[in-house]
C-alpha cells in the first residue's frame, strides 16, 4: 500500500495534460467535501476498474480518499484497511459512507460502512456459509465465491447493492450475472430484489420519486424465428432479420423490485438507450455513460458521459469522445456534475465538474499515477420520498432450472397488457407499436438456468395465449422470479413486425412474486408509455400508425405522405410532416384494413420557422369520413390549426378511411406556396363485434 499522506493540490500541478487541440480546463471552485477512490490502472490499460462485467470486481489496488475545502486530499482509512476500494456512497444525513472493499487481492469484494471521519469501519456484508449450491452439481464450485459491489443508500436507511450471489452465468462472455440486493444498515435482513438474467448493477435513487434506478444488461441470445418450430432460435441464419441488442439500459423499479420501467434515453435510436452508471437529477434529467462497446464486454473502448433532458430525449454529450473518456457521475448541491474524466485520452482519470449540458468544464484534481473515480459529495442531502416495502421475499434461493417450477401455480404473478397496439403520445420518442390486426397471439417464453453451460440457459415456451380483438392480454399464474420474454405472432404464426423489427422482447423481464404487470405497447419490452387507469380507457389508442397513407402530391425532397403518421410533429417541416407539391386542391387520406371506432381526430399544423421560410397557417379544412366505400360524414373545420394539435371530437364514428383537405391557408412552407400537415392522430377503439 502507499504510505499514508496528505496531498495539497496546487492549481496547474493537479491539471491533466490537455489534448493538443484544447486548452487546460480551469480549476473548479465552490466544491463541497468529496469522497472518492484513487485506484491503480488495470494491467495493460484494458478497461476502467469498476466498469462493466470484467472491471466491476477487478483487484487494481486503491484507497478511499476525501477532498476537503482548500484543496486538501487525504486517505480516509488507515493503511492496510483494504487492498482496494470502489463506489463510495454517502448516507442522506452525510454521516456515514458505504463502499465496496477488497481485504486482500485474492479475497472477494464486500460492502463496508465507515463514519465520515474515518472511524467505525465495519463489514456490512459477509460470506454466506449457509448457501447450499449442491443442486448445481459440478457447477457449484464456480459459484462458491461471489462479490458484492456498487452500494447506495435508500431513503429508508437500508443499503442497496449489486452482487453475483445469485448463481447464474450471463449469456455473453460467461461472466457471473449480477443482481440487486438490499440489507439493513446493521447487516441484518439481507434480501434479493431482482431476477435479472444477465446483469443488474450501479443502483442509485431517483431523488424525486424514491425509486431505485440501475443499469440492466439488456440482451437476449434467443431470436424470433419462423423457420424453427419453437418460434425462437440462437442461429442468426434461421432468425427473422433484426438488429443486435446488447447494451446497458437505465431501469427504474420500486425498492421491492417491482414495476420495472425504462428510466430514460432515446428509444427511437437503440444505442441511445444506453446509460450505464445512471444518475437522475431533480429536474428529471437522466445522466449515464455510453460506451463504444455497448455491452461493456470485452472491456476497453471510449466512454462518453451523456444527458437525456426530461428523461426521454436525444442524447446530449457532457464529456468524452474524440479519444477522451468520462464516467462515474454524481450530482453536486449547486446543480453541477462531478465525474471522472480522461481529458488527454491517456487512460489517466482525474476528477472534473461541469454543468449538466457540458458547459463550465473545470478540473478538481488528478493524483499522479492513479485513477480518481467515483466521487460523491460528503454532505447531507434532502431525503427523497420513502417507499416502504410491501412484498414478501422472492421465492427462489437458486435460479429456476426445472420446467415444473414454471408451472407450479404457487410462485406466480399476473400479466395485464391493456393494449399491445398502443402508441406513445405524439413527439414522445418511442417507436411505433405493431399495426393492429385480428387473430394475434402472444407467446410467453422463460429460460431455465444451465450454469454449467457456456451461455447458461435454455429457453422454453411457457404459454401461448390469445390477444383479444381490442389488443388486451390478461394472464394469471405466470411464473414469478424467472427471466421471461414475449413474442407476438399473427393467426398463421408469423412474427409481427414493428418499426424496430420483430415483435419480440430483445431482453428479459421477470414478474414480481405476488405482484402484477400492467403495461401497454408490448413492442418495448418494459412500458414507458402512460398506462390508462382502466381496461376500458386502455382500449383507446392512436391508430394512425396502422393506416395506409396516400396524398394528392408530395413536394420533392420532403419526407412524404407517411410522415403525417410518424408521431412526430416537432422539427424541420420537410422531415416530420407531409408537404404537398402545390397549394390548391390538395388532400391526404388514411385507410385501414378493418374499421375503427374513431373517438377523436387531432390535426397538427406545421410549426413556423422563419429561417426555413415556413409560416404556413391553415385556417380551414374539410374532413370526409368513409366506411366500406360509403361517405358517412363530411365536416368543415373553420378554425386555424395549431402546431400543438387541434382536436376534433368524432363520438366513436365507425370508419375505415378518412380524408383531410386544407381549403383555406396563408403563408408559405419551405419558401414555396404549398400546404401540409405535421401530423394526423386518430384516437380510436377497435370494434368488439
């Protein structure tokens, strides 16, 4: 170990070497005390200690440090207390620190606590001599050792952490799967709260809701297939074409592990849902780490710190890229972010601060020869809402490995999807659902643990059920605490397609024992779409994305008629809306293969943008509604259409096509005399007879 020492940081001496094309960042001021770790680089510079499936428990060697006001940094623990440390987390009252520690290079990582003054060091988690792994057979030996890491304090005083205690092998790389656990602050009442198939780590707390936010390894080696009788395959040559999904997403759950949802990202772009080491700010902004290798396996490659304003939005870079890397974000009381930054691209991380939008980058410190990581303010913070646990413990001490466990009708949960055809609101960045149709069926698959095999599992069909005419699924007695995924097929067994590919969940979810799942839009795998309060209200959805669209004309170089039903109304006119080729006698028509009961029609005008020569205002339009080739209603709207949507109530009229004809307008669009619409939204129900 390094000798115990106090380090006084002098501006300039603490600065990282700047990249040739950049100036050194200014020195940060106005900082609270910070606790952080100072760790040795990994051999060969492969990865960052504490990051990803291989780096999270790497034994690099390091010390727990505190940076006080005045730029004085010193070790918090006595020499020899731990060989290595990572992930310090400060209690909400600022008095205690939980961290992951390694007693010796050959030992396992455990969670420790210590007072803010360095006194009272004690293990919070210990070896579990009561673990019975005999049923794993020859695989038991590889799970005899497990690691605990990534602690965070919950608002109720417990500590949540990640661990490889649950004996399972990830589908990628043959590394142990990680899951989340909670434990009382005195080390009692240890319990598992997640049943992730591949990985759950880096937990934190959403400051506004009190929910846990963590990084989930989102992948699935089983692909949808129409050539394999089982409906799934691990052979790409037999699979329905799809993109590769293998990344870490930010997921939010209750402290019981219930009600998983995507915490943020840009779901329209698969890679922009990656957010490792997630952090949720008080304004709802999600901060996370994006990697060149989204699975973080194998280790290596650049790391970029990104922000998703209001949770769901295109990613905005805070730091990293162009050879530089950034990771380990934490919120400061003044709204800035403190994080670790390799500003020179040399692999040497120091501590920096910046605004959540990346402005005001300033250095804090960089100790020679070590990596400064995992900084957190050593101060009291406002307590988030306290969510009390309400569910019993998860039922399985070991991963489900027998088919009989999937059908015992004891350890179960209820699955309720109010509408598999449901879409998110206009301009909410979530892909479209599958087009509606009749005869749809849903398949529920689960995986049985095979920890002695390279990929660690075997997939089996649990149940195939009917999706009712309105898109609803209500299934009880599904197996809880078991990784599952779903697939939608038509009446002939063909896998349905959405805008993101086959309608099969590209990862795994598990139902909470004693609980239930209530969602809409199964095309996402874990719903971020607002769920209606009742099954009756859940039947109403935007059916426009299922329509065929035709227009009288389309302006050259624009997105075309289909842009009027892409659920995007904000943005450049030529990209998000239908623009006609001329001004007079123009119309756009939507038609469906089967009728819908139209409740509300919403027309979105194209927003003004003077720089692009767009100031079109539609002051009158005519609507025509048809069913089975017969016109059943004609209506003139004599008010100006709004870019935020003009609602026309239709009282459930049954239609299979409609036409929109702008009849009076002023202004121009993209510098020409023409008409157009940003979006047409049809809020409807599917007939039940």
